[in-house]
DNA sequence: CTTTTCGTCACCAATATTGGGGATTTTCTA
DNA sequence: TAGAAAATCCCCAATATTGGTGACGAAAAG
C-alpha cells in the first residue's frame, strides 16, 4: 500500500482523485487538501510515501511547499501535477526537489501509474515534460565550444585569480610576482582570448572552462 | 504508422522486437540491424520516425551512431535501450542527442509505449532513468542557493551587460541612459552583491543566475 | 647552438572604474 | 494621496585598468 497525500485546489479534481485512489487496493489515501498552508503538518501527521502536488494553489504555491517538505522529509516523493509545461516552471520544480512532473490528465490511470512509478523507481516524467528536461539538459551541457586557447600555466593562474574578482595588486601578492608582471600576463591573456576587459575574460574563462 | 528502425546486436531480442512491432498496425518496421556500421545508410534509405538503438553493439557503439545520425537527421527520434543505468552512460546518451532512454524489459509493450511516446511527445524516459536525470540536473544546478538578491529590473539589465564585458559607455548606449546613471546602478549592484569590482559581480551573476 | 617561448620586470600615458557626495522625476503601493 | 522605491542624472577625486614599447634570464625546442 502506497500512502498518498494530495494537494489540489480544484475541489472536483481533488474529490475525484481521492475517490479513485481510495477505492484502489494499491493506495492508502492519507489526506487531500485544498491548499498547502499546513503542508508540513499534514506530512508530519500522515507520513505519506508520495505527495501529489498541484503547482498553482492559493496562499502557498506547490513549489514553495515542495521546497519546505523536501527540506524536512527528503525521502518523501513529490509528484508535481500541473497544466503548465513552460521551461521555467519545470526547472524550478526540479530544483525544488520534485521527483516527478506530470501534466494533468482526464484519465485517472495516468495518476495511478505515475504514483506507482515514483514510489517504485523514484521518478516519473510525462513524455512531453521529459522532452523539455532533456532539451534543457542538452543546452546546459552544450560544451561544443572546444576552442583550445593555449594559455600558459601562469596565465591560467592569473586568469583564475581574475575569476575570483582579484585586483592586479592582489594577484601579484597571491602569485608572488610583481604588479607589472601581472599586467603583462593580463595583456597576453586578453590578446589570446580576443577580449579587452576583465569581465569579458572572466566570462570566457568560465564559459569554456579555461580555469 | 510510425516508421521504426532497430539496431540491436542480440539476435533473439532483435527478431522478437521485429516480429512484435511488425505485427502491430501502429508500426511500420523499416529495418532491423545487428550493428550500426551502416546506420547512416539505413537512415537515409528507410527514413524512420523512430530509431530503437542498443547502446552496446560490436564495431560501432550506439552512442557514436546516435551522434552521427543526429548530426544529419536531427528530426529522427532516437530511443536508447540498454541494460545500463549508470550516470555516465545516461549523460553521454543525452548529450549525444538521444530522445529517450529505456531499460531493456521482457515486456514488449514497454517498447511499444516508449516508441509511441517518443514519436508523439518527443521523448520517453523509464522512471528509474528519469530519477537519475533529475538527480544529475539538480546537482548541476545545486548552485541555486537561497541567496535572494533583490535586483531591480534595470540593475539586472546593467548586470547583464556587464556579463557581456561592456564598458560603462557601451552600457549607457545599450540601455539608452546616461553614463552617470550606469555608474549609479553599478554602485547599487555592488552594494547588493557585496562586491567591489566588475569581475566579482559578473562571477556572482553567473554563479547564481541573477541574469 | 640558435631560436622561440615563458616568465619576469619596468615606464608611460590614456582611459575606465570605483566610491563618496547630492538631487530630481517617475512609479508603485500602503 | 503621502511615502517608499525605482530610475534618472550630475560632480569630484582617488585608484585601477588597459595598451604600448622595451628588456633580461632561463628553459625548451628546433
């Protein structure tokens, strides 16, 4: 039996889900709430295995509730259900610690399967959500820029200091070289990276991992 | 009808899948191969909607084949099937452009559903694979500290320009405000971020995504 | 053994940044 | 509608950065 708690402001949907899950032998419906104001209390009391969480609710958003719950009960699986499929919301939900993200469906079996998957495997993503997650993942790791810029060791060191926001003086001190030498290295770095300011150099250094 | 091509070195599995998919009205099995040496040729000839790709095959790995296919036929959906669930392989597969990743299953319906999902929604992830992807995603973005720095819109804009390495003059021009105003905004940004140089501000902006 | 690269240092001058004031207008909000 | 917040602008002065040129010793490469 999977212990489930539901947070969903739409009363119709909430009641339907409660009835459907409640009548199943696989689930133990521990609670169903219209908002997440007392989410932590509900979790503490009912100790659910899986929380079905609407993303948009009055008073407290599902994202905030997810953050709070995950902070105290990281083992509790949280399945976000929503009508929104925009990257920003998906991103936030994942970062808040959500274990799954499904789009609302008229078919209750979708919820049943998703809850089972989350409980058994730790996750569940609707196919279209999965597509967006993969796209974000790919774009984040698009390190296709393999522009080998041949920086010398000292130059890398100086550039590293620059990414920490150090001034010429501080760099000179840290690397135990003179101010003028730092200046020389910086000039060489700028020429190699084709930039003409510290900010640009730092951005490039971080972007294509030169440090 | 979804046009499908299979690359799978295990003859038993390949034949089973071919038979199962071939007997379905939803699929048009365009080809089934024991390795991916002629993958590009096969794709060019059969123009599949979905490619079912084993990850480990003799001669050419499924990952390499995926890269090659995606380079020339980015619209073709590629569904990786494997027995491996390690992060490294999942990571590589996603970065290679895979649209889905499922673990091998004795139940052919798993393949059927995954292929349909990939075709219809652009993606499909097994629940346990989804869990690993989410975990990687979360750890990559674990820099999302709870550091809410309340930058105003203009400040974000100016900071954004700084991450492009623009000087005060250029920012003034880009934002259509005076040099002095840029100066003021920069001062306020520095105070809010507790920094005192452009480099530091840029690093912080990138690190915890203020822009 | 010569040439190149790396790392070091110096000087000069132009420009940019930073930090400190103070001030006005617009926009939002209690 | 009064007060707060945001956005705008200006001045001054101290520092920092940037770009240029030139030079020297050591180490690596040819």
